[in-house]
């Protein structure tokens, strides 16, 4: 029995994570869900964005299923609890699969994985203010670069991918991005993968007009963040996009979208991204048959006309969830 820390968070987080749990229950009874609090609503009740009790639940779990959080406005001392978890748990790899869940959705037939360094780069959050402005410390380390490249190579090989592309901006950032690029080519020596490189602006264009050339991308934090959202838009939207924050031993799985407080509680949120994040979690837990059952059920549900309003349909969150769950079967 695997233990899963469930952190619904704010806004539509509880709704879409509830959908993910319903679908997970439809395919397996080998998961135990441990519920914890996180985010703005948690802070309003407890005075903390990430309570010690939640960290204790995570410590005894095999993985985390996370919803979304709302960032407070006007609090200069706010520390994002999800960034805190990424660093505290050393979840150095952000993995974003980019693929249409149904042929009728999305703009291009992109089928790619973006592997993004998740703990360094522009997200060090070390900012120094002076009378003339603010300076941000951007960190690119040998250790951080080497381990994310190794992670991406192993992921590409495990998933029988053919090509891996290093995305950087070393023509402008010669030392930092140059270091990342150098380590990439070192780590790719002896690989059977086709090895490529692209400047980040060229990569953004290639995802649109040369998308068949994009397979696995490995890149630094900010570049991966931006390219991943572009890829989500090209393949159907954020409501369909799952993600993982991982290291070799642990994973936190979350829909890419935010907390969307404007539609929270209205029953119109698309739960697909959360449901597919649950499927990614099952893959990580070596329950790939169950994971594939969920992915096929999502495809079949959409094929049968079950669509939330962002997919130009009229199904509520619960109605869509019920259709997906009905198409699943215990493995």
C-alpha cells in the first residue's frame, strides 16, 4: 500500500484534486491518501502557508498529489510553499509532458517532454535592492547542471525517445549558460540519442513551426517554465497539462494551472490536468498499467463528447470526472 500526501490547496485545487482521487480510486485500491493543508486558505486558518503537520505527512508518504495555491498580494515576506517544498525535498527536476490528449484539441501535434532544472537559475529568490533598482542572483552550478542533464538522459532512454535537445542562451550568457551547455555535451558522450542544441528563442519558434524535431528538451529553470506553458497552449491549454517535480526517490505531482479563484466553487474547472498528474504519479510508483488506463479513459471520455467549457463543452467538473471514472477499470 503506497501512501500519498494529498495537498489540495486553494481556489479550484480542492475540486480538481477531488476529481483526481475519484479516478485513482476507479483504477486501484492500493493507495492510502493522507490529507494535508497548504496555501493561502491554510494561512488564514493557521497563520502558516506550510504547517509542520503537512511536512510530517509528506515525510511518511511515497509521493505528493498537489492542487494549486493562491499567491497573496502585497506581502514582501511571502515565500511560496511550493518553491519551498521543491528546495526542501530537493525536487530538482520538473517534468512536463507535452502531447495532445485528443486529436480535436490543440494547435500542433507536438509530442515532447520538457525537463527543467527546478531549484536554481532565476528562482534562487535572492534579490538585493539598492537605490537604483534590484539585482537578482542567478545560480547555475556544476552539480545542478550535471544531475538535471543525467536525469533527462535517463528519462529519454527509458521512454525510448530518439532525440534530446539542450536549450540555452550561451551566446549572451557565456559563463552560466555556457557551463550548462558544456556539461550537457559531456554527459551525452556515448549516448545513442541524437544530441542537439537550440537557443531558447529559436526553441520557442521551433515548437510551432518545426515541432516534429522536438522530442526531449533539457533546460534551465526560467527557460523551461516559459517553454512549458507555450507547449501547453499548443497542445490544448493549461487545463489539460500535468507535471511532476521529482528526484530519483520522490515526486510531487501537480496540474500546471493555477488556483483560478475567479471560477472556484462554480463546478466549471477542467480536472484533466489533475487527473493526468495522478497518472504521472502512478508511473512513478511503477503502476504504469493503471496510469495508461487513466490516460485512455480521458481520451475516450473526450471522444464521447464529455468536455468542460474550456474544451467548448458543457460538462461540469463532476460530470466530466464521472465519465472518466466510468471508463476506468480496476487493474
